[in-house]
């Protein structure tokens, strides 16, 4: 059968099935290369300038291209698995990328270092040497004479706290330790056992400011601050978060624990060119949830809150105890606080508790005075430079202070469950405090907020603030 395409250009012939009159599609570069691979030796015979395929042949060729890429991907995965199986441990079935890593790991199963005194075995030579020097050697180590010869109180606790399994226990802290060395370190470092006056004292002193430290690591971190002050070293700075740190150790700790950095590290495997795809968006949300849940480790037994660090949990428990004892109440302001930090901040920043001598930071443009440097900086950026640095990333709204931005994100954009139901109108609220304000203002018609200048009363604290700003502030400016 012969086809004369030039005589009848409307009747284009499909190069795959020789059909005429169907919807024809011009072969692009990728399909053309695949089509030539199928032809093989006949490629030179069928090398037309214009090649067309019908819609059915085009679909079959596209499926063939997808299948070819799938086979290549599967073959690559099988090669990776075969490569890993080459370097697998016969004892614990762990996989390694190189033969050297496998050999180093396999030596841990075969080689053991045994202590001559107590016959205890260790995996490495350094561990058995440090164990012998710590437990059986009578010579003092590099930490000083007090590292092996502890006070009598510590020795008494060690002898009394040893149980049947041989693990020491600190009776005041109710903690069990795996070895005597960790127990001694706890007795030296814990705030419960070290006097407050002697906690920062030690044999290592700074040559510049003559401060003393108990450990060489503390002295090394302190010397880094002096090098930064002299300009010998750049101040540690996180470019992605735009945060500065006093020492490099704090910067490394921030990178290790920050949720943003953990999410970025896990997102490296995603396709950069398909960030807006639904699959990547779902994967991104899954990674964010997994990072957040994995970091919250310590639970509060009082209110079921989660904390990343044990120190934050202990600070939170102190706030519970102080609130139970009634220490977080400001009598002149008739306000209660949920934590010690907010109470101390109120006592430092409230106008009722601060004298005029505490306003040490003055603006050079308008003469206003402020309590701290942060408020002065926010005032200059907001009023004079018009530099709005505190901007919400979700709604692009700007705020004067960082605290206002944080409160805005907590109240507007943070997803909270509306479990607090109003008994009067059935409206739901995300917190007990907002429900209380709602009932007080709308249903009970109470006016607990009173103006100290004109004795006006309001149901909402925001209304009182707006009243003072719009009326009394203008009166003071007009009087001056």
C-alpha cells in the first residue's frame, strides 16, 4: 500500500498504525528519539521530516516511555540494595556503604578490651583506659585533686545509695545513675548540692577579667566572648533565622534544636521544581508535624504541657508552685499572672512600679524615655524611621514590638481547638481566658477596667487603652 502525503496533505498517515482520518499529533523530540529506538536499523528508512502519530499510538508511546523510566529506576534501586548487601554485618545484619566502615564495625563484635582490676570489658581502648583511671587509679586526674577525693557527704551518699544492682542513687534528687563517675559529676554540677556562692568559683581563671570557672569548657566559652568584643572573631550569626548568639556553642545548639533547620534538612530530598505540587505540600506538613512532635519530650504533670528541655519544665513547675502559694498576684494592679517570667516582666515594665529614674534610654529625636534598649529601638523604627521589622508572614500585618506580633500569631493564626463553650449563647472560644472575658463583658455587663483619670469604666481592657490614648494623651499634649 502506497500513500502520497504530498498529493493529499489533509489525509496524514499515522506512522504507528497507518491509519487515516484520525486526530494526529506531531511527534516531539522525546517521543521521536524513543520511536527511533523502536525502529532500530530501520531508522534511516523511516526518517521523515515530519512524523505524526494518532492519539492511540501517542498514548501507547507515552506509556512505553513511562515504563522505560520505571524500569531504570527499579534497576538503580536493585543495584543500590545489592551494593549495600555486599557490606553487611553477619552478626547484627547492619548495612554499610564501604568495606572500611564494615571492618571497623565488625571489630566491635570480635575485639574486647578488658580491665585488669575488675575484669570488665569495653568496646574501645579509650573507654577501658578512662575507666581504669577513674575507678582504680589512686592518682588525681586533670580535673584537680577533688575529682577523685570527693567530700564526705558525697562518699556517704555513694555508700548508702548503692543497691543490689550496684547503681548509685542521689537521695535528695531521687535519681539513679549508671556509674559512680556520673554520680560524682551530678554532685558537682547540681544546684541542689553546690552552694550558690561556690558554683561559679573554680581553679580556672580568666586572664582578662579575672573570673573563675570550675571547668575548662566554661573558660573556653568565656574567652570566646572576649575575642568577639575585641573584633578578633565574628559574632556567631544564623543567616536563615537572622539571630545572633554570644558563643559558637549556642549557635550549634540552635541549629541542632531549631524546628526550621530540622525541616530544611528533611526537605532536601524533595524535588525543588515541584514545590507547589499537592504531594510535596502534604509531605511538608507531615515533616513539620513529625519535627514538632519529636521535639516535645517532657510533660508537665499539672497541666499536660510539653517541653523540649528539662530545664524549661522545671521552670514551669516553679510557676505552678508560686501560683499555688499566691506569689504571682500584683495587689496594686489587681492582676494575676500565669508564670514567674510574666510577673517579673510586669514589675519591671509597668508604669505603676517604675520610677522616673529607671527610664535610662532616651530618644534623641523626640526626647521620650524608655525602660530598656529594646523598647527604644522599636520606638525609633516605628515612629521615626518607618522601618516595620515585625511583620506577620501570614497576613503581612505589621506590629510595633515583637511581643505584639507573637500575641497576634497566637490569637489569630495558631490552630487551637474550640473546646470552651459559652453557656449563655453557645459560642466557642479557644481558651478559658477569652471565654471569661466574653461572659464578663457581654452577658454579665461588668466593667472591671476603670480609668484613673476620669473614672470611666469599660468592659474590655482594649477599650480602656484606646480611651486613654485618644482622649487623655491628646489632653496632655495640648496642655504642654
